[in-house]
C-alpha cells in the first residue's frame, strides 16, 4: 500500500528530516527537468553506466532516512511533477541504489 503515500503524503521519516527530504525531492525534480536521470554517454554529471551521479546520491540519502517507502514516495513526486518518462528514467537510474527494486 505504499502507493497511498503519494496521495496522502509522507509519514515516512522523522519530523526533523522534513526540510531535508523536501529539498532532496525538489533537487531530484530539478535534475530530471534540466539534465534527465540518464544520458546516452558517460561523462560530466553522468557515471560510467550513464546515470546521473547526484540523483544516485540523493537516492542513497533518501534510503538512509526512510528506506524503500521514502524512495517510492520521492519517485511518485517526480512522476507527478516531471512526468512518467522522467520517472521511468529515475527508476532505472536508481537500480541497485539502497532498497530500490527495478
């Protein structure tokens, strides 16, 4: 029932991390809209697997704060605010990050 978190909002992490989580999700949305989460070639902000380095770092931090439920919440926010295509790119970029399951 993790999909309900996208509708009703997160109760997934300690309140002291609310600002950090909001900032991380906002950064993910910005990355998606400006750089995308995937590239056709490595280099710059993209690693050897052509995945955005900062998006991976953010995914790891979200996993540390709230595990898979928080990562899924962030994914849903990206999907809602940046679209299905970018969300699918994030899903692939996060493959093997924390508890994320592709």
